[in-house]
């Protein structure tokens, strides 16, 4: 019998890839968008990717509203909660990002409880693990201290949302698997380049990033992220696990730039920006302020459990960057 998945945030970068892989794997998908205006875009994007959308329905849900959640989860076998605000720039008020992330997560789990959905796969991030670490290796047992200096709002929102999920799941006997992606690259399915990694690569290819920050952490291809989400639905050994979805070794913006330059792209630069530039910019630029806590980061990941649980071999970072560049260039 066909299994039904409620997929929140289907119109996003990761959400579209999850939808593609779920539908190709034979699941029935109920995808949520904040506004039905997005429905046509989602359907056209998936059809352009040769995905059969017969088993796809689109519903409107808002992370900040109670309306519709129980109806959305009714008769679903699983919930895949991908939707969450993502921006490195600190908002003017932290609650603008934190409240939708945390309360949206609570709404997902309350709907799961009310409608008898016993298994949830949640998209978190490695930022909920690395905290203020600058060097060394992090893994599934590590948690971010949100009181540490220069922790940006996005990091706080992901950490608090994930902790909310674990607490609710434990109290209500809901099976939970959390996917913690690293920096996400990989070709977008749609035409939207507004996401953080897409916009950065877009600017890099246009020659609008004359210098890059000294930041290096484990990366992952969006196609791998989606694959791990889908596998986590049915992998009983993954229950109760935090899944590090990234390569083990760190890669930085300068590494991506060098890959692009070696491939013949003219726009990228490998020049490292001095940290003081970001501290000066942070006075008036919210995105620069959001990056302060990441400066001088050079971290590796312990992804051994991910390899074991899913027999996983990550897409190489070089392929991910080049595939992304090709897709972005075609949309410029």
C-alpha cells in the first residue's frame, strides 16, 4: 500500500528535491506552501524535472498559524518537516526567525500526535551542533550553546527548534530522525536563486565577491540531503538519531572558488577577506553581523554513523560545486 508523507516547505531548495525523490520512490506526497501562489511554481518545477506529480497535492500551511495542521496530517504515514526560515543575516528582532522555527515545529508535532502519525523526519543543521567551535571535529552528540558570543539568530533558531522536537517526541512516544546538513550546495530544481548558497554562488560567478570569508566547514549536496531524508522514513535503525549530512572534511568559499576557476569560470576570487572587514561591516550590515561567529571556523565532521546507517557515499564537493555552477549559470 502506498505511504503518504506530509512534506512541509515543498517549494524550498531542499523541499523540492525531497518531493522529487519521494514521488520517484512511489510515495504519495502532501506538500505545504505558505501561499497557494506557490502551487503552480512547484508543479511546473517538478514536471520540468520529469517528475510524475499525479500523487502530489499542495496545501497551504503557515508555521505561525494553527490553521490546517491537523487536516494536513490526517491519514499520513509520515511527516517530513523541512520548512524553516533560513538566512544568515540577523533579523532586526530575533523572534522574527526564532518564533516561526520553534512554534512551527511544535505545530508539526502536535498535528502528528493528534492525527496518530508515529514518525517524523526533521531538517535541522550542523549549526545546531557546532556552536562556538572553531577547530576540531563535531558529531551527533554535540549541541550548540546558544548563549555563546556571536551566535547568529539562524543558529539559535535551528538549535531551539531541534531541542523542541526531541522534547516533544520523547514525551509523546513519536519516532524522530533528525537530518543535520552541512553547507548545502547542488543544482536547484527551480529558477529561484534567493537561497543562501545559491545567491553566494550566483554572486561569485558574476564576479561580485572580490574576497571571501575565512570559513571552512563540511559541505553536502542537496541531492544527498534529500536522499537521506527519504531513507530515514523507513530506516528503523535511524530512529532517535541525529544524522550528520555532510562530508567529513571542511571546505571553504575559497575552495569552491578555486574549483570554479580551474574549470574556466572567470568571476570567482580566492582572495581571503580580513576579519576586520566583517567586524566593520557588521555595524551596519545584518548579514555581515550574522557571519561573525563563523569567522576562522575550520571544522571537520564525524559522519561515520551516517555511512553505517545508510551505506552512504557523499557526492564529492567538486562535483557538487560544478553541477551547481552549471545550473546557476543557465539561470543568470
